[in-house]
C-alpha cells in the first residue's frame, strides 16, 4: 500500500473554492474564524484573542514546513469575488492531520458571514480528493459535536459513515462533550465523490 508525502506547498482547486497554504499575512482571515465564538463554539476551544490568533498562525506556517509533514492546515478562499478586498480572502479553514501513515483526521470551519454558500462542502470534498489521491491515505475521520447540526449535516452530505459516539471526547466551553465519530475510506470516496 503506497502512501506519499508532499514536499512543496499545497494548492488545491475545488468547484467554488481554492485551498492554499496560509501565510503570515492571513491574520484577519484567521481571526474571523478562531476569534469568533459562533464558529469556535462548535470546535474544541473558546475564541482566541488577536495575540493567540497570531501565535496560531505562526504555528500553522511552521507546521507546513516540517518534514515529514503531518499537519495540512489550508486556507479556504472563494473563487468568486466576495468583497472589495478580493477573491483571495480567507473565508474558512480545513485541517487534515496525518495521525498515521494511512489515516488522517479532518477539521473544517467557515467564517460566520460566509456560511450557507456551499463553501464547506466544496472544501471538504477537495481535501478528501487530496487525502485519498495525492497523499494515498486509506481512512479519514471527523469528530463532530452531537448538537452541531451544520457540522453533522456536512459530513452526512459528503458521504461519511457514522461510526459511533466518543464519550466525553473534548473538554470545551467549560464541560466535557461527546463527539460523533465519522469516517470515510478510500474506496468509499471513489464512489461518494461522483454523487
Ligand atoms: C459546519 C460548517 C463548516 C458548514 O459550513 P457551510 O459553508 O455553511 O456549509 P455548506 O454551505 O457547504 O453546507 C453543507 C451542507 O450542510 C447543510 N447545512 C449547513 N448548515 C446547516 C444547518 N445549520 N442545519 C442543517 N444543515 C445545514 C447544507 O444544507 C448543505 O447540504 P446541501 O448540500 O444538501 O444543501 C460551518 O457551519 C461552521 O464553520 N461551523 C463551525 C465549525 C464546525 O462546526 N466545524 C465542524 C466540526 S470539525
């Protein structure tokens, strides 16, 4: 079974979004995601300050240079012009963490103002193409809070399979929270991507 590592910067093209590496110039975009309670409430941390967001961005950029690379944080940018600052605006993030040579864990988020436009669906599909294609992974998982209607709808829509409940999986917003574990396997993706 062949798995691969990608040496150069990653740039992926979906139907409505482009996924690219973060740069230190993306602080506003990162803040729009990890600095907003409406987004982080469903992730496993509370909203980050400007300084914390800057630190996270530094980590993201450093992780992208590490070899062998295990972290693929990618900036989601729309292909269409969404505002006067240009189409390269960061409206979301995907994080594919290679947890094992053959497996990865996926996290995704779209800034509140840009939700409901199909960006997450396109971004997740594009990352799965990358994970099962270029990286040669066999299994990708996503863990979603049981009350996260949008997060659950997305993985179901893309064709992930529900595996079960991870009890008290994360400590977030002051309490332990279960997660619903979903997975996609490489042969399933070859079928699901056509749907
Ligand atoms: C989950 C999230 C990424 C969805 O982003 P989005 O860009 O609005 O999603 P999309 O527009 O691509 O919608 C994808 C599907 O989910 C459905 N969906 C989206 N929001 C929904 C909601 N609140 N309730 C029910 N279904 C919803 C859409 O109808 C769509 O299905 P369709 O293709 O059949 O129409 C976004 O709400 C978010 O960032 N939430 C906070 C972070 C998070 O929860 N991440 C997931 C855990 S890792």
